[in-house]
């Protein structure tokens, strides 16, 4: 479907006006800008409504973009927007702070984006399949307490303090030695399965309290592969006029608590920024999700912005592009 030049102008103006004012756009607003008759504009608006790109609300004679209208705008009409100096400065501050780890810089940046746009931000941590187990070690703290340290070939280190009442430290060392001997080189997200089918049957033969020890170590790896998920600015939906219904807001809050649902946001399309409008995103038909992936030598993940369909698409996309460049540039 391709629109005429005038239809494209009208749709673009309606989307951008509706984003700004959060109220239906009248033909009079369009007439003034395009300097043409109201009859012409009304006719073109009716045509755009007929093909499903505009909708008429019950409370006004003006029009608002439909889900298909937003999609057409993003795909064909939206112009790249340079970040404002203020937005850029705010985001640069988070990456210039040398005392912050990369993950903290990302979280800080998303907090800034959430604050200045009034949208919700999400970061999903790196995938674990590309990380191979390099070494497991232990540091005894007391007779019952120790730290288990897991290191991957990409240099990622995780540690967890565990308590093992009634387990001899020599039994722990035997088990760790066995893990290092048999499953080093295994992708981290496959370690739990190998522990279950290869390590557990062996340690059961010579470690007295093997179940307790096995459970503790299994939990360390299970948490290791658990995706890091951070949702920033959940309450920002309250700032948006289209989410004035408390039941709607409660529903969105509940969805943002569902880990399996949030994990579906994971970026999938190479280096591109992806836009999922309404029914396309699998979270809620009244929101848009804009996301991109990032990858460094040691980290991989997804950053996403969730807001109303009436979103500043060009501004959000330029912010995510900037963030992606800073994240991947910081690591080089």
C-alpha cells in the first residue's frame, strides 16, 4: 500500500500531532498547515480511515492513528531525528563515570531515558550459551560456609555464598575437582543438565552428604544462567493519559512482573532497532516496544523502551542507537 503525497503528509501530521497533544487531530489543524480546503482534508482523512490507517474516536470528530497507521508512519514516513544536546549530555554522563561498571552505566542510562520520556525501560542481561565453563573454585569461610566462584571463558565471574551443615570440606573439594575435570568447556546453560546426569551419579558413590552438596552447587549454576532483568520506571504508565483506567494500569504492572513475558522481549534481529506496535509485541495491544541488542567482548543483551502507541518513535530510536554505540564503544 502506497499513499499519495498529500495522504502521506496528512498521516504524518496526524501521528506527530497526536503524539504531542494526546487528543484527536481535527481537519482544521491540517488545513492550516497544508493551506488547503477543509473539504479536501476531510476527504483524504476519510480515505485514510477507510484503508485502516486512521480511526475516529467516540468523543471527538478528530482522528487518531490506528495500529496500522503507526506502522506505516514508522516504516515509510518517520524521519531520522538527531538527539537534542540535552538528551545527549544526560546520557553521556552515565557512560563517562569511570567508577560505574558497564551494567551500571546501562541501568543509569535507562533510568535517564525513562525520566525524560516518561516511558518504561527494560534491560535483559546477556545470554549464557556463548559462555563456556572455565573453572569452578571454592573459598572456605567457616566450617559450614563457603564461596563458590564460577568463571567463564569470556571472563565473566559469578560467585555465591552457600552454607552446608554437616558436609565435610574435603567432600566439597572432591566434588569441585570432579566438576572441573568432567564439565569444563561446557556452555553455561548446559551445565545444570550435566550436573544432573554426569556428576550426581558419581558423587553419590563416595560423598556421604552428596544430595545436600549437589543441590547447593546446582543452585549456583541455576542462578548463573538466570537472565538479568531490570525494569525501570514501571509507574511511568501513570503519566500517560491513555492509561487512566486503574484496571488497565494494574494489568500492565502485572505483565511487567512476569519474567517469562519480559524474556520474550529479547532482541533477535542483528544490529537493527526493532519496533513492535500493539498486537505485534506480545505484551499488550495498547503499548509499543522499541528494542535493540548490544554485544561486547563479555556481555550480550537487550535494551528496550515500552510506552504507549502514541510514542515519540524518532526520539526513542535515536536514544537507543546512541546507547548501543556507547555500550559497544566502551568495550573497545
